[in-house]
């Protein structure tokens, strides 16, 4: 497996907050774009593994964001 993909996968496990798209300090933007654009030097398996992990992190962030908004709205209603 490509060493860069291995590093990104491990980093997503250890520091998922570094991969949040809406964060102004989105550290890994260029590297993730390379993966999502299916760079020719990556295998299909490498691309899929990394892209799926990234999308999972985005889904988790989105769910947390929705829940935070819901909780704030409920507190404002009281």
C-alpha cells in the first residue's frame, strides 16, 4: 500500500478533527483531494479505503453538528 495513504488512514484514526472540511485550518485538504480525484499512482483499493474513511469522518462531523444545533434550539425554546 502507498505509504502516504497508510499515513493518512492512521492520522484519520488518531486525529479525526484534522480532516473536518469546514475547519479553516483543514490541514490535509490537498492530500485528500489527490485521493478523491483518484490519482493515477494510487490503486483503486487505496483510493476507496481512504475516500471511505474520509467520508465517514465527514458524516460523523455532520451528525454532531446537527445534534449541537438541535440542542441549542431546544435550550432557546425553554
